[in-house]
C-alpha cells in the first residue's frame, strides 16, 4: 500500500512554540482528522504541507510528490476551522460586493495592501 501523505522530521520554530521533528504517514484511501490540544501543531503541520508557511527542516510528500504543483493540488482537499485568507481592509467588503454585482474587478493591491 502506498502513502498519500508523509511527514518526516517536520520542524518549525515560533517565538513561543516549536514543532520538533514530527513524523507520521497516512496510507492512501484514508480519511484523516488531526485532533489535539490548542497549540499542539495541527495547523502548523497542515500549513507547512500546503506551502503556506516555510518549514525549517523535514520532508513532506503528498501523493508521492514533494512539490505541491497543480496536479497535486487538484487531487487534495483541505477544510480549515477558520479563514486563512488575509484580512480585508475595512470598508472594502461593501466595495467588493458592489463590484461583484456589476462584474467589475479591482487590483489585488487595492484589496490586500502590501505589508498585510
């Protein structure tokens, strides 16, 4: 049996938290949920696997690929417990809704200014 998800020696350090050489495998055909106390490293592990944060050490393989390319992304699904998108500048929500109704668009830097 092959593995769908392999984490080997994953390490990420924050000011008040260290994910220290975590390793596990998920066999193909499995459905998995990560459970644990707040701060246990569940989100850090998934965010590293999806390339949303930079890992310091370790190897992550999804569907036998260490590269999270378009082919891999089309075959996986992730459900977060909250929004992982950057916050929208105050006042832009109505602006975005109005644009959606009219079919207009805005440059990304208008909605998500640099430095956010």
